[in-house]
C-alpha cells in the first residue's frame, strides 16, 4: 500500500486519511468522534488530494470512519471563532464580495474534481450524510449505501443554501420537484428511498458495505482505461441535455480516438 501523496499535516488538519493501493485511492473522513463533520481544512485536504492523484489512479473511494459518513459542516463554523483556526461563516460577510466568492469557489473545488472523467469515484455511505456530507456523496459518480444510511440536505433550514456543488447532481438524479422537497423541507431520505429515486446505485447490509464497494471497484476497473474515460465524458455531456447532433458527433469523435488507440496497441503487439 503506497504512502499518501499529500502533505500529512494538511491531511491531519482536515481529518482526512488517504491510502493508495494499485489503481485505487481510498479517501477516509476520519473524525469519527465528530461524526466526520467538515471544516474548511477538510475541503483544503480534499482539494489537494484531487490535484495530486496520479494518472495511474483509476478509481477513488470516499468513505467515513465510524458510524457516519459525514454529519455535515462542523457546527463551530457558525460561531464567531470558527473551527481549528478557520474563521466562521460570518467572516465571509465581512470581506469584499470578490474575496468571499473566491473563497467559496475554493471550497467547491474540493467537491467538483470528483466528477472529472479521469477516474470513477464511489461514495460508500453509512449512517448520516447530512448537508456537506450529502453533497460530498452527490459529487461522486456512484453511491453505495448501507441500509442504515440517512441522507438530508439541511442547509435551507439553517437559513443557508447548498453551495458545495450539490444542487446540480441532485436535480439530475431525482428531478426538480423531488429536489425541492428534499432541500426545502430538509427531510430525511432513507437508503430504501434513495435507491428507489435514483440517489443510490446499491443498498446493502452495513457489514457488506466494504465488500460491495470492492466488487464495484473491480467491475469499473475491468474495462480499458481509455474506454472508461471517454465513456464518462460522453455521459457527462449527455447529462447536460446538449443538442442530439452534438452528442452524436461527440460519440463519433470518442470512438475514433478509441479505435486509433486500439489499432496502435495491436500494431505494437505484431
């Protein structure tokens, strides 16, 4: 198992663990005593992991230590003092708009890289995934839930909005009306409902979560790397409801790149 590719001090401050084994990277939110609540340090660590992973990594698994995936934002961020040296949310209102906008943009990057087509990302969710925790799971390509998982978008009830990239994948997964219901009421979504409405790809018993994720990792790393990358790009493009002719052209271009690469590989073997 390879060592972390990110500064250990940065990971420790964020309460984040990183292990690399072959083509797989596993990111662990590792503050189980706080139900893996997140701070800006968490987002900095996640952002740097995304920037540092090598091209050999084909799949990323995101999980939480202990009995919860993530209970969301550390409540200390609502206080003037903030958390662990990171200023509280109120500090954003005191800064110039451009500065605060850029800071939130940096937070969002901790989530957005998980949807890049370079690799498949999988969230392994047990227990609570609330607010920022829910948005982190939504940032991944695939979600495997233990049957005790409970998802909740809590921001609106706190007078805020989901601003870590969660609104777009939520609407794409469940549709506008269900997304309104989930966000505005702040109600809990069970694992069974998540599977039924398209938020979960699989639901398993808690003691089967690791095995289910391992099986999915094996399945998504079986096809050739280039084919997976091109397919992810095509699916992301289709998800944006582009013009059908544009999608067909993108498919032709991607297929020609694949055929060319395969032909080159065959030639090298002859």
